[in-house]
């Protein structure tokens, strides 16, 4: 979907289906599959490109725009093992999941896995435009000082904002606050799911929240149109939420870790009301 109408793209970039357990890409039961999707990485090496020709494997530990989908711990462990076996650099995309958003310093930390390189941004500077790549010294030091430059590289004001944001995240215990937001949001939307069949799955990883809407829990048919109407209904009530997922049926919430408790509870209730409003409209049409 994100490539439609665009191109040409870089050659020799190979993609492996993400371990989306609610919609398993290889149609297996996540409870018994043994994270079989992790084997797809090896199959790419066998079918398309030998491991000694792979420069790096890039993984988003929690899909952001893809619908707030966390990668299983076993999958990330297998990616790490595969990279170690073949001398491949493991890169984690932490632009959305990094710097406390998920209740840990990085989204990958929940798995106990360590990457070689981390791509970071967004919460890194609390809204100021900054991004960075950090990682193991033997990789980072391979490029001499000044070896990579850019028009806006190393802007001192932006860098100062980034340092200040990191200090605030640590000093104000915002990672713990994100974990508390997860608990509050899960309670709100799990309770909603008990009475509203439009909710197919609730995924909360810290302050990354996704509510997947379906027209049928049995078939898990995506409620794409309904998700758009939920976004509009929430906006009418004064709450801005996003929509994501390849099927555009996931309502996405990213409350800031500094949000006051009363505002958080009010916002979550409004989103629940918007979902129930749309569910009621669907029931009336049936």
C-alpha cells in the first residue's frame, strides 16, 4: 500500500512477512506454530540471496504505521541468531518505539535482544526535528569523523533539545509512566471488547496503542470503513487519533507519556464512545 504509485525502488532489497500473529502471514496458529515465520528469513537466503551477500537485516520491533503489531520475542531471538551465524548487521527501527514509548528504553528491549544499530527519532527530541543512528562502537567508528555529512547534520540547538529530552525521560520516570498508560488503556479497551464485537484485537505496548476493528470476529474481516468513521467520530468529540495497518482497520493512539491522568482517562473514554457509536450504526443497518 505504501509503495503504490511510487518508484523506482532500490534493487536487492528483500522483504520477509512480519510476524503478525492476529493475521498470521503463513496461516498457522500462533499458540502452536513455534514462531515458524522466523524461518522465512532463512528461506530468503536459500531462494533469493545467499547470507554472505546480505549486508543487514532491518526489523521494526513494533509495527507503528503497520497497526501497532509487536514482534514475538522468539522471532526477534531467531533474527539475532541468524545474523550472528552469518555475520550480518542487525538493525532495529526504533523511530516510533524508542526512547520510552513502549515502557522500555527501546522497543527491542522487551525481547532481551540487542541490535547492532538503532535508528531513532521522534521522542528523541520531544517534537524537535532530529534523527540519529547509534550502535556498537566498532561499526560507528568505522567511519572517520566528517565521513558522513549533511546540510542539517549536528545542529547544536536540535542536539541540545535531544539531550534535554533524554534527561527528562530519565528524571521524570517516563518509561514507567508509559508502562502505566499501557495498563490503563488495556483495561479500557479490553472491557470495551467484551461488549462491542467491532473490536477484534487490542494491542497495547506502553503508550503505543492499537485497536483492530473487524466486521466479524470469526472471519476477522477488516472493518476498514468503520475505522475511518471512528476516527471522524473521535475528532468530533475533540480527540485526534490515527488509523493504520495494511488493511487500514486499526485505530492508533499514541498518548504522550506526560499526559495528565484525567486527560488520559477522558480521551480513552471518548475513543471507546466513538467505537460504540459506529458499532451501533452497523447494528442498526443489519
